[in-house]
């Protein structure tokens, strides 16, 4: 598969003696203050050998000068920071799907530039990847308000760690809401590079990465980690119609894309009835509320 590339304004790729286990690719566009905090909380954890196993790559989508200056200052401060600066705004999903091509690790962790990782989070993820060797890893999270002054949820899900034989099994147990949050997903890099991305870049769905995960990892082992090192900010999106757009996507656009991919990979015919529709997962029992129920709920919304 040809690399997903675009014209660059600048780049800095730190030399490494051997490929890392994990590449944390931080996507950003004009989020200067948030980016500095995100990178600091990640880079400060790369000590005691983790700096040899983990790289951090800032993938910037043609930000204005304040963010570019912050990226340069972060690269000077932290020797573990590389960066790639797009020459023009390629769109958020280009930046997302290009991340595995900007990673050198066995695994790619796309991380939002306004999310936070608490102490020992990187070490925990590395330990899980080395122990379980999944093709796909999804993480529990905390939820805070936009300025991080208040914790709204101490945990999104209240279920224990579990290894799944296939990604489809994990998808059914965890649902769309879990997989839609970009910073909670870590995937093997090679399958991500092997996938044709064109249809995901031209779709109208706001969550094409969920369908892409299904295509890339449907028959491969997956793992859920219940640890809550990851913190997401609620209400921090610059999209003015964020919720209304999501209702339409979950009701119409994403199900159509998911069905197309499910048919291609040979997923069960009743996949949508098997996928939980719950937004916070409290057990691993077969769902009483399904993805189909969620489609109807969002149609009504």
C-alpha cells in the first residue's frame, strides 16, 4: 500500500537505534495551550527505559504561528519529541489515517491534543502490549470538564480487563461509544498501513475510524484495559453542532458505512444486534440495549 502523504512545511524525526514498541502520534491544529499540557504529561513519563520503547510524534495540520512556536519549544525541551508539520490543512481525518505512516513503532496510539494521560499511563500501556500482544487495545477513561477543574466521571466503564479472541467480540462488548473516542485506541501499525483509506477520507461520517478498525482488525485478538489513566475533556470541541451532527451520524451515516465493511469482512449477519448500545459498560452480559436501539434513539433525536 502506498504511504498516505502530503506536502510538508517542516519535520523533525529523531534518530533511533531500533524501532520503538509504541508510537504516540499527537494530532493537533491550533490548540496551543492544550497541546503543551498534553505533550508534557506524555513526555515526562518517558523515563527508566521507556524512552527507548516509546516515541512521541506531533502531527500538525497547518496550525498558526503560536502553535508552531510551541511545537518547536517542546522539541527543544524533550529529546523524545519528533514532529511533522503539514504545509496546508489536509482535514482532521487525513491527519488521523496518516498517523501509522508517521509512526515507527510496532503499535500506533493516536492521541488528541486536548486529552491528558495521568502518571504511569504510558508504562501501563507498554506493559499490556508486551504481555498480551493484541492487534488492538482499547482503554477506559476518566471524564473532566473543559478546563480540567472538575472530574465528571472517575471511570467511563465499570468492567474488568478482558482479552477477546477477535476485534468483533470486543466491538460487540464495548460498543460504538467506546471505540469512537480516538485517544482510547491503540492498534498494530502494519494492518493500519495495509488498508486502503480512500473511502474513509471521503465519507460523510464523523466516525469513520470505527468502521476502519473493523476492517483492519476484525479477526485479530483485542484487549480492553480498565485502568483509568486517560482523561478526556467534555465539551471541548470547536464544532458548533457537535451533538446534533453526532446524532445524525450515529443514526444514518455510520451504520451505512459499518454495514458495508461488515459485509466485506464476513462479520455475523446480526452484528448490529450483538453490539451493545450502552454508552457506559457495566457488565459483559449480552446487551439488552443494542446498537439498533441506538440507531432509533438517534433518529428520534
